């Protein structure tokens, strides 16, 4: 879609929910396999552009809502779930 559209965004010429969802899918996939984008330069460039949008960049910082730091309550909950 990025190649066919020829723009920086998936829909039109401005940021949309489609862009946000694609970025999140990329980030989640990279958490499992860090080099997943190595053969996809358009997606690498897309991730770079989206990750530098000021509000998104702030959201991706450590301690943000996307990945809040683990606290004692979170750790206890994980231990309860996995029974250790």
C-alpha cells in the first residue's frame, strides 16, 4: 500500500488510524523478532517517520502508556498468573 500510494502515509496525505495501527503492528512484531524489517525498506522508512512524529515519539518513550514500567503489583500479578 505504501509503494502503490506513493505517499508517506497509508491513506491520503496525512496521519490516520491506519498508520497508527501499522506502526503498532510493526513494533509488536519487532519485539518478537528484532530484524523482521530487514528485507522491507519501505516499512523501515515508515517506522522511522511515524516514530518521529512528536506525540508518537513521546508515547514510545520508556515509562509511557504503551510500556509502563513494571511495579511490585505488576510483578506479583505475573507471578500469580504463571504460579511462581
